[in-house]
C-alpha cells in the first residue's frame, strides 16, 4: 500500500480512539472501579463537554470527545505530604501542537489548530498569579511555532479578561532540544516529516528507472509511513521496535529533559515553562515515567511536570495518573557519554 502524500485529517487510529472516548463519556455504568472523587471529576468533565458543544463560537465538527479533550482538566488531588513540595515546584507543560495541515511536510496549523492553541492559552492562564513568569518555547517546526504564537495570544487575552496583573510572558522562542525525533537520511539528520518528502521523490525515481536496491534508510522510513497509511499507530512502532536510522526514544527523552533543565537554570524561580512540541517525544516522556505507553496525546493536550526545588525529583501527570520520578539528567551512563547534545545538562545537574 502506497503512503499518502498529504493529509489534513486525523489518522485512522486516532479517529478510533476519539470514538472510544466519546462512547465512554456517553455510557454511564452504575458502578466503576474507581474512587468517588474520580467519579465526581468524570461527571463534571462530561457536563463541561456537553456545555462546550452548545457554545456558538465552538468550531465546526465538534463532538463530545473533542469537547472533553479541550475543556476537561486532568489534574490530580495529591496527598498533603506532596503539597508542600509542590507549592515550591516549577510548573512545566509539554503541549502537543494544534491540528496541522499535514504530517508529510513541515506544514502549519489549520484554523481549528489556531483555535485549539488560543483556547489552551486561555485555560492555562487560570493558574497564573501576580509575579509569575511564563516562558513559551517550541520545537523548530512550523506547526509548533504557530501553536506557541496562538498560545501566547490566548494567554495575553485571558490575562486582560481575568484582570491578572504582574505576569511576565516571554517568547515564543525556538529551542532545538525540543525538536521532533530525527531521521538519518543518507548522511543527513532531519525531521522525520522532512525525510518523507525526500523518500517519496527518490522512491519514484527508483521505481521508474529500476536503479537497484533501495538504501536502508528508505526501507525503514517507508515501513514507518506504511503503518500510518494502513490505519495503524507508527509511534507505537517507534517506541517498541529497534530502528537503525531513527533517533531512539530514550535519546529523545533525555534530550527533552536536557532542554527543560537548561530552561530552569536560566530562571527565574517563579518560572512556568510551556513547551509546544510533538506527540512522539511527549508520549515517550510520559511512557518513560509511568512504565508503559499511555497513548497518543490529542492536539494541545499536555503532559504536566512539577519539578521540585531540589531539581532532582518531579511529579509527572498525564491523563489522570501522577508519578514521582527522578530527573534522568542526574545520571550519565556510558551509552550517553558520547552525546555532545546531552553534555551541558548532565554537567549542570552534577
């Protein structure tokens, strides 16, 4: 099956996930195997989702599943012993970009993607207070940059609307540590979506001229995109299958942590760091913390990290589950020792 050359809708596996979430919201079983506070939170989120669908400024094509993803909070109520440490923790949000025009090129956002990002900025503003500094950084791609731009406009609008003063907003600014996972294309390292364009052109040339065996990088990338074309989840394959020409998930996770630590080291102490990036790295970070793949984030869904003042431990929260972790930049095993990209953060962390 040939891989697509363009796509502006969600892949089939994500559409199926949205349908499952919609059914789960509409089905209200008599009993759930969950604590009462979770049941109450679920009911409140469902009601907010239904209300959101009726708003006149909601985007076309809205569904219960989409509305719940854009309005339902995914925060946890932590025990008292955690709250003192969390009170002085730095708040980090790893936010997936908004809906994009396609994944086989470095495309920007759709109108809906801009709306999602603007709305996300408004939602995040509700947690800000006087004296906070918000720093917005993004991966060096068009869709991540445009998400960051719309996120800032939403924050600025909400600060005025809610009458919150004394908040400093920095950025957006690109940070190469937060780039998408990279692909090794014939001696050149590039974003996986950029590599697809080269592969599509060269594959056609190979087939037309019968120039012999395809290079290994082309075989691997073709296999990756055929999973998506068939309605599968290529990120699951990336997380679980050894690949020779694609940046490994463990390296991507450590690279992102390197970027987070460096941003925190820049200060100030009251920093709130909002990073707009890509689903693969964000999903890998969540998986490395919780011990399993928790699934694809929706557009502008985030992984929240509260980093303690000691800069050694943090609580990572994703989809209703919070895990206390040790920052991976504290150690430097031999298989990471040769990476120049990870050196500064490892040294800074000791």
